[in-house]
C-alpha cells in the first residue's frame, strides 16, 4: 500500500477494525462514566436524606 501524504482537513481512512475498536473503547468509557455518575447521585441522595434527618432503610430481602 502506498503512503498517502497528509493533507490539511482530510481525515485518513483507518479501516473497519480500527474504527470498530475506537467505538468499542468509547462505549466502554461511556459505560464507566455512567457508573461513576450513578454512584455520585446515590451518595448525594443519601447525604440529602441524612441532612434532612431521615433514616435510610435497608431493602427487605
């Protein structure tokens, strides 16, 4: 395969396997961020309940 010189404003064509790997990495990063955000919200809700003087009950089961 011949080398193609870089041109300003032109995105190189990577090929399907590289592009799929990049999408998979993005999905994993987003899933991790969603988990972090959910944990942050859960802690914030618990803090708010405790500041309001409410007790947090453990679920039955």
